[in-house]
C-alpha cells in the first residue's frame, strides 16, 4: 500500500484587477503544485512525468527558488527561519508552478513553514520580476483562525513598471486543504491599487493528473510571461505612466516581524507592521 503524501495539485483560476488610475482586469485558468520539500525525491521516483533537478515534462529544480543555488531548498528556507528567530524543523510546503518542458517562471511562490509539532509558524512569499530579480518576505504566523491567515508587509521589490514602490501588501491566505485561496491587495497612500487572487481545488498528484493539466493548460509557464508583457502593453496603451526601476533590495529576504516580535527589535531585516 502506497503512503499518502501531502503534496498535491491545485487547479483553479487567477484574477488580477487594477483599480486606479485606469481600471484593468484579467482572469485565466491555471494550476499550482503544492510540494512538501521532504517528499520531492519520493515524488520524483513515484511519478513518470515529474522529476527533481532533471528535465521532464514537469520538473522541480531547487535553483528556480531561494538563493538560486543547486543546494537544498529546504535547508535554505530553514536557515531564513532560524535567522528570523522563528521555530523550524517541520514540513516546508511550497505552492508554485512547476517547470513545464524545461521552462519556469513564478511571479509568486508561497512557502508554508511548520515546526516539529506540525504547527504553521511562518509563510514566506517569494517574488520574481521579469527583470531577473527575486525578493522574499518572511512573515511569522501568529493566528490561523478557521484555516485563514492574514498578513501585511511593505513592498520592497520593483515588480511592474506601472506600480510605484511606495506600496504595501495585504495577504489573506486560505490554507491548503480541499481548497486553497490566495488573496493579495496592493495599496498606496490613497488606498487599494491592485487586487490579485487564486482559488483552486485539490487533486491528487498523479501522472494522470499531471497529463490532464498539461493538456488543459498547455505551455502555461510560457503563457504567464507572454501574458505579463501583453497586459503591460495594454496598460501602456491606456496611458498608465511608467515608474523608474530602482536598485533591488540589498538583502534577498525581508524578515517581517509581527507586532509582538517587533518589540525591542530594530534593524534593516526586521520590519514591524
């Protein structure tokens, strides 16, 4: 009898809506994989269509995430947890798009970090822009009532030429179970500017499910990048002004402190909210 794993596939819909100065909305169907980083090798052996650090129809490469090295991604994430003073030692589950036919681009990947008792202790949001830059926000979890986590942080990485840097993000995360729900609001001093969301239903991670996903969402990772540039062209045509790209953050991860943790701590890596 095969051991049931925590890793899964979530199929659903992404929505982006810009609220000002010009309204602009798009939605499209897509899927994410939830990969328990302790299960990746087992999955690579169990599944014909998903491989770890080697080419396949679907692939997971450690260097696509974290510090970009080929070392253990879980070790890197746990190192960030330890530096932030957050309890680690348990499962780390990554919600992201896989490589498809050797190509991957994840505007946002989300890590659900647990302690040895299995309690969710932090969420790390890993952001990539189309300029080859990456930055992450590590936020402790102090409350997960009814399976929902609410968190906040200031924007540190330039993402879109049509968005200024003086913004903050609000996250509302419906934790992975039978469903997963991600809702992000980007706001400036005048209020909400953009809203993005993903809602998906859980499916067992099998070769059959991967094959269905491949044909249901063909060349999905390439389409994400093409879609970003197409929508940017539409915004430019609507007269939305461009913002100059600043230098990336000096440190690769912003450690965002909860109100309790931020008391008595200061420094460039600790940001209270």
